[in-house]
């Protein structure tokens, strides 16, 4: 009976699906364990072998936890809103919902492309997902809850006194009773104070505008990354080297009225929460740096006119600094090029240079500007500010190393104490607006700035002379407070998140506008469903794609979406034209899995209480400052509002490494259509070109005919071959990508070798968290291992398992494996488990072991990694027929074998017996013998007598458990 993976795997995949083998219960008496993968965006390209790496690891762990008696929730779904589907819709005219559905379910799209389908690809790998809980973020029954959460955010404010989000009604109540003078909230800057009498007298419209300054989601004019080529705003992590990640279009900075999320309200809690979760230190550090907590002071510098003597009482520059003790070292000031004051203070003489610099800077993303620490650039505005203590004139510059969104968008430059300011001052030394560097330290700064906070005394610093960093900081904050030009402050780099996108394929906002002010649609009328549009591009007058919708207005009487032509701004109003960003649906999806079928709420209180949070989360580290931060923010907000049961969503996080592709290159002679074999290139000018790896065999030989038929421009190509008449390609390890033609699909591997082979091989490649190259040639060894495992149970005639008592060696091999595999899974060291399986099967094969007492527990131990073969072995061991089974949960519910230490305790030792230090033979002896007993046995052994030849040794050296040596 031969091992036939295709037949076995199809049978068990159907059985699991039909019988809902892996369905989790919401009210089980078993302890719960929630294992989650970051859900994929379903692209048309489908899965390649790199994608399932994390899914296989989480599946191994989920199956192991079931063996341990846990009620395991292991769901899967799709992050199905996104820019790629919209771009494809623009190119082909296909509806994004249609292409997204085909990408998930498989089939043929309207372009005639055969799409494998994510669901079918995932099913072929044998994952133990609870598919009844599948979510798709683009489905209205899902995004109605995303819209509901948005409304909750809109109707909330952050109370610093209670350190949590509260309903906006409590803020209104305070305003009505006492105004806003004593309100301690996270809100917009520079809010005007008002009394309760004034509030109650304000028109409703003015009250709504004021409330927008406090709400956790709000409308504001914001500096954004605008991509004209895509017609939308992009997040920082969607931009690479100044161009869009999708399509490579230029990105510029511009101001737009956008929805924003007040994530900054949660900065300190996001920071402190990192201490309570089991994540890698590198991810935690990424978030700490992104949040960027700084302790310092706010300082106000009043702006002078260019005549210097006259001060403008209207304008001031607010600066946050972590070094207020260095205030007497301020040599110049630098504003972000996009700072709102730049246009107001720039002198006519400097206007042209300033505007040119601003235009140039707008083409660089914030992330690019932050990363570039080498380039020095800037322009003097011609304006001056006034020092708060000395009243000296301080020149004001603009420079792209200052960001409008960080702090106040302005810095007080102290070159003697900051390397970047020092480099800037020296670069522009002697130019208009750059005075000599002031030194306020008792240190030499002729070669570099003195940037430390220890080991100095302040000089030339008026009332700070002789003080150090700590005492100087305290003193200057006191003095700034006295003159009403500063105060102590904690600042965060974390900025509020822009929440609008000028796209079609995203969650619609449940918002309509009355007199330009946003109004929320009542939750009972959700979802507000995406309308049909003819074109997915912005309108001719620059409105987002939803501006093309004919039916996109809200009727406040009928409470439904109606034709846009009916807008009368009395009872029918235009709906929001922007859509939510890609991270909206992924910021709460783990809670939906807890109660995915609930039609009334995103999850019931009972389900949330039972599952609480995710016990293990596996996904890529590239989401450190995007999804993983936004998810923590939304979870904390929902906790404040009484919906989420825990402060943190993900207890433990593991970031899987990337499986890299091994690309193939052909080499074309420059200016020709002739290709040279790699080993014939020397001395010739060639152009390396990616070739599809499917045309290259394991010996790196190119299938020339396949290559010529691959592309029209290669059909007449000529080839210079090696001495064996072969064309040898070059190889290079790169990211696996369709554009590099190095993609290997799991479908092909499953078809040829089986899913169990794929699963074992991916785990065998190396540590989960490391990047590793894919090599299809190596998979045959794993396939051979599974065939060898099969032969322990079957020969050509059928099952050969017997009821023989296992030997000590049999038990030792088994229990070494039980111990190693259980420890490895708990430690996520999956690759070494596979090695142990191979060792165990080799040992049992050489021991000729077919004992049921060994092979039954072995099948359970290996089943987490290779579930299909394990199920088939278990069925045979129990003499069951699959067609007769009912309510059978299979091997997945069997208890994991218990490791028994006694089977690894050695009872015998193979001693080397030496004569005058030279080993002559070995002898097996029980380990519990005394030295005297060992000596007696050895001396009586025939081989000893032969070696001694009648002599009596002078000395017998015995170390129990180690050596025997006869001397003399």
C-alpha cells in the first residue's frame, strides 16, 4: 500500500470541511486559546510559497493546543478593501467587488485571467481554520460595524482627569454648567475659553465647531501625502523613496481638509502598555520611537518685523525643546517649510527663494526627510524672533529637517549643543541671517557640538550660570512661567492619524453635511453601502470617486440614501465623498471573529468575555507602526467605552521571517538579442534579465525553447552555450515577487508532493523569525521522509502494525521525540522538531519497530505538522472507515502523549576498555554497578585475558559511567 498524498489529502480536507472539525465553541468548559494570523489582502496574484509560512506555524501551534485540551479559536478572513483592487478597476473597468470576490473564491475574471482563489489555495494546505467565522472587511455586514465604531469615536472625547475616553454628552454637560476653563482634555491647540453663559448662548453651529476640536475623530486641515497619480492621500508606510509603493507615482505634501483620529490622546497608554505584552523587543522599540515621548518645555518667541526694533504683537513662534537649559545658546530658529507662519513672516527680498524651497521640499515625504541626516538645506526667511530673556533678535530660517507635524513645527537652534544645528550653522556660516555660534558650555566646541546632558556647567547664560542640565532646566521653566512665555511639558512624536482617503474602494463614512458641518447617521440605519459609480477616478472638478455617484445623498426624513439630484440642503444632504483608509477594517477584526455571525452587534458581551484577547498573533514586522499601533489604539478606546474586555488586543506577537525567492538571470549582450551562458560571460558587456524560474531546472539549465516562446521579443533570440551545449543561468536570492518571475506557488508543490510535505518543508527551512531562501530541490528529501514514515505502518500488502511490546530503544526514540517536539512548539522552534521527526523515523526503521504502543503516539505527535497523513494513519490504527464515521473529530482531539523521563534514563553504558591508554574493545554494563563489580566482570572477560596474556595489571582505573583502563 503506497503513500498517495493527493488522494489522502483531498479526502481529509473534504471531511474536515463537511464535519466542521475545527469549529470553536463560544461557551466551552475547556480553557480557551485564541491563535490568529494577520489576515491577507486578496490580490489577483494569489499565494506564493512565502505567504503560508506564518499560517503553517500558527496551524501547528493551534493543533498542538487542541491536543492539550484547549478550545482553540483559529479563524481566517480577508482584509479585502485596498488600493490594488481600485487600480485594477481603473485599468480594466471591472467592479472592485467582483475582482475581490474572484480573488478570494477563484474563477475567471472579465479579462479572461484564471484566478486560483485564496480560499481554495488555503484549503489545499490543510489549515485547521474555523471557516464559519470568516470575515471580509469589504462586506457590508462587516463594515457596518466599522462605521459604528467610527460613530463612537466621533461621539467621544478624552478626559485627562479620568485618563479615558468618555461620551461627548459629558463634555457638553460641563460646558453647560461651567464653560471650558477647567476642562482637562486632549483637544486642538489654542481653543478659546468660554463661560457656561457664553456656551448656552452660542448658536448650534458654533457649538458643533467647538465640539469638533475635542472629538476623537474630527475634521481638520492637515498636511498630507498627496499622490496625484493615484488621486489619493497616502499614509507614510505607503510611500517608498518619495514615490507611492503602488505604481511608483510621485508624492507631494499639501494641505487638505481631512478626517483625523486623535490617537495622540492614547500616546502614554500606548507607551506604557508595551510593558505588559509579550512582543519582540525590536517591535516594542519601533513603537516607542514612533510614539517618541520627550520631556521638556514649551517656549514662546515673539516675532519681530524686518526692522528689528518693532515687534509684531500678533505673531509668535511656539517651540518645544527637551533642552530648555540651553536657551541662552539659541543662535537661530528653524521652521518647517510648511509651517503656517512662513508665508506671513517672509520678507519680500527672501520670498522667491523661500517659495522655491517650499516647492522642492513638498516633493519629499516626511519619512524620507526624517531618514535623511546627511543632506543640509534651508533658506533664511528674512524675519527675526525675539529672545524671551535677552530680547536679542534671532534670525528665522526654514529647513526640511523640521517637520510641521512633530512638536510645533519649529525648533530653537542651539548649535553648541546639537550636532544637526551645529552642521546647519557651519554650512551657512557667513551667509545672510546666520550669526556666529554662541557657546554656553564650559567646553570646547571648535570641532563638534557638546551634546551630552552630563559633565558641564552653563556659562554666558545670565541667571543659569554655574548650573547643570537638571537644575538649569528647572530654573528656566520657572522663569519662563513668570514672564508668561513658557512652561514645562511632555511631548510626543506620535501625531493624529489622517483617516480620509480619496478612493472608491473603502468603507463609506456614515456622515452627511449640514452647512459644511458633519452629522452622523444613526446606527440603526447602518450599513451605508458603497454606491455604484461609472468611473473609479476623481471627478473632473477634483472630487473623490464617490463624487461620480448618482445615488449618494442622505434623506433625513426617510432615513435612506437617495439620488444626488434631490439634494435640497433642507432634509436631503450630500454624503461624505471620502472613504476610510485601509487600516480601518483591520483595527478591530480580531473581535469580530469572536462572534462573526452576530447581526446586531460586532460581538456579544458574552463572546468578548470568553475569548478576551488574542493569545498568539503571527504576522510581519512591517506592520509595527501601522496596523499594530492602530489596533492597540482602537482596542483601548473600545475598552474605555465598555466594549473590549482587555486593554491590549494581542498578548503574544511573533513576526515570521520572509521566504525569499531564488531568481534566475539570463545575460544579453549589450545592443543585441544574443544571450550568453553565465560561464561564458567573462570580458563581455551583458545585461542581466530576469527569466521565469519555471523554465530552469535544478541544475540551473535554461529550457531555451520555453524561453523563446515566453515573450515575443525573444522568439528569434540566439544563444551562446557552454562546452556541454547547455545555457546556464545566474542565480540570486531576492524577495519573492511576480515582477522577478521567481514565484513558486504552493498549488504546484501540493500537486506534486502533497500539502504535508509543503508544511514540513516550510517549517524545516530555518527559524520562523528569520528570512530564508526557497529551494524547491530540497523538498524531495522531506517527501522521502514521509514515505519512510508511511513504511513504518504499511507495506505493499497493507497495515503491518503489531501489538509487540516495545523495546527500550523504541521507547527511548519515541520519548525523545515527544519531549523535543512539545518543547519546540511551545518555543516556536519548529525547524528543529522536523529534524527530530527524521531522526526518530530513521531510528525506528533501523530498529524494525512496528509496535502499536510506539506508532500510535508517534502519529499524534507528528499530526500538528503533517495532519493529513496522521489522520490516515490513525484511521488505519483504529480500523475505521471514513464513510462510516459520525461525529468523529479524528486525531486532532486526541491527547498529546505524555513524556516519561524514565525512558531516557540510560540503564546501560557502553564502556571503552583500554590497555595502557589504547582502546581495544567495548563492553555494555549496567550503570548501577560498583567499581568492584565492574572490575570483576572486566577481568573475567575473554578479551581481557587475551590482551593481558597471563600478566597481572599494575592498576585498574575505573570511572563509573565513563572509562575502564588497565595499566601495566
